[in-house]
């Protein structure tokens, strides 16, 4: 009994003393009465067992069938409405919250046949089942797993999983037994991680007094940074001119026009060419400076390190705080280098042992640069906005331990699987990032926490993602 009470104190921050637990916790009383009822049931004194269990239900609001098998230290917290079926098996140190059902799915017409089969779940050691969850049928919930509030589980759950939703889906682990997490900036105004860079670049220009209300922002972009700059600029009173390659998706072109950007399309050119979209944007800004007393700013997202600084001050701390500092690896792709530059610098300051990896699409030269010190590219990719043929000022600040080269054949099936099985419709760079996270998880081994960036949604890439064979 003493160990049981100690286990409750360790799991429940509201537990003040062993005496208060005994006197005020209905779940403790329910487990106590179940032990007695189960004793009589084992002795084939079923009527006495059922009378005791029904008295316990009347007293506590918790119904545990006398034949259910319960391990050590079951804690039923705020237990009103809990139902544990006849053939349920519960391991050691399991925690169950109120309104949980461990039940069967549907009874057979032949009741005699039903008595001969296992109809209820098995919870292995250290499982936590959240309020209102239902675990139905003869499923097995692996040890150390967590079932979220109101989830409905009808299939076996692997060890160390985190299950949410109806039907419940695993969001905590993969079969490789590591924990991948994605920072999802889709709630940012422009729906992408680039909104953070855009805000940082505008703040930098304002702090340097390079622009004021009525001024103009000019930028060369694959789309998302331009969208962020335009939306933020609109809210402050800045005009936005965006220079973009004409081979980017029509969805991004349309969105930029719809939100008021002055969109200038140019043919794709390598960076060394003066017709490259970044260099065209710089020239446009220089040509307009004398025409606007409120300032004309070239945002220069690739080489203005305010970009990386923005992620150092926001995304990095967000990852550290939301993982309680228990992050083992961070992996993401690079376009400007701002995200990986800022996040890696912050995380390495917090813990130098955190592994930082680049996930680079084929066709980019950065993978070979990290592996061999040479800017050399191979292959190609339909992804937009990531990959580079040069080392930008932001990328130069990144603290990178290794790199993966990710092909479309590896990344796109991940995106299609997420749509079909997880209800997540993500953009092309997310597939590259997730593929990298899976690879890093395999490399670091079991029990590790890996974080990546889910940059944006698929709505800006429909014409590429769903109309092209790979």
C-alpha cells in the first residue's frame, strides 16, 4: 500500500499526503474494492464478487469488472465514469483519467461464444489514458504509450506512442522508435515559416531607419518570403515589389497578385548571371531609392543576417521550450539559410551535443558542400524555395554536423502518405524535411527526439505535387 500511495504522489501534483489520497481519491477506493472482488471471483464466488464491484461503482462512480486483471499501482485520477471490461488486462503503473472506457466493440449474437474470447484491451506497463478516451476491443497498448483525451483506439498501439484523434493516430513515434516533432508555422499570416524571416527583415530595416510608412520593400523570392513581406507591409503601410522566377507555381503568383504585390517575373538564371532574380531585385531597389522619401529597401533575405537572427530569437527558443530542452536533433532544408542558421546557433548554445543536419533536395549544391567542402550539384527536384548553388551569409552562420541528400522519389511519397493517413497536406519542402528527420532518427537510434520544420501547406504547389509523375 505504501508503494502504491508513493506512486500516486509521484504522478499527481495535486496529491498532498497519503492520508488525503486514502480519504478523498475515489480511484483508490475503486482499486481497493476491485482487489477484494477479484479475490472472490478467482475463488468462483461470482455473486459475492459482483455485489462488491457494484457497491464500489455506487460509491465511486467507477466500474471495474471483478474478472479484470490489474497490475501494481493503477492510478485512476478524477475517475468518475471509468469502465473497465471483464477481459481487460492492465499492467503496472498505469494512469487512467475520468470517463475512460476499456470496452468491447460489439457483442456477438451468440453470448456463449463471446464468453470464450478476449473482448477487451490490454494496457502494458506505464500507459497513460486521457479523459474521455475509449480503448475498444482486444487491442494491445504498448508500454510507455499515451492515449490522448477523447481518442478512440481500435487497433494495437506500439510502445512509446502518442495516440490522438478519432480514430486514434500515432503522432509521437515511428516504427524506428524515435520521436519526430514538426514546428508548424501554418498559422502565421502568410501560412509559412518565411513569415518569421519577413518580420525580422522589416524590423531590421525599421530599426536602421531605412524605411517608414509610405516606403517600398523590394525582394527577390521563390514566393513565401514575398508573401510574408507583402502582408506585413500592408499592415504597416509599405508597398511591396516582388521579383520571382517565372517557373514558380501559378498558385504563388496568384496569391502575390491577390494580396497587392507588384509582381515582376523573370526567366530563371544562375546566381552568377546578372539576370538572376536576386540581382534584379537589388537593381530595382537601387533605381527606385531616389523616387521615395520614405525609403526603398532591398530586403536581401539571403545575405541579410537579420533573417537568421529572427530565427535565433523565435524559432530556436520555441523548439527548446516546447521540448523542455529534451531535443536530440534538428534537421531542415536551406533556401536562404536563415532557419537552419538561427535555430542551429541557438540550440548549440543550449546544448552542444544536439545534432544539426541539413536535409537538401537533389539539384542543390549544399549537401556536397557539407560532405566534401565543394559546391557541386547532382540531379533535380520539383521543390521550390530550398536548395542553393552558393553559401549565403545566413547559411554561413549555421552550425551543421551532417547532411542528407533527398530525392523527390523519397520525399513525395511521404507527403502523399501524410495526406491519406494523417490528414496533413503539406508543401514540397516539408517532404524533404520529414525525410531528413526520419534518416536522422535512424542514425541517432531509439528514444531520441528529432525536430524539423513543416514549412507550409500544399495549396501553393497543387499544380506540381498532384499532376506530375515521379
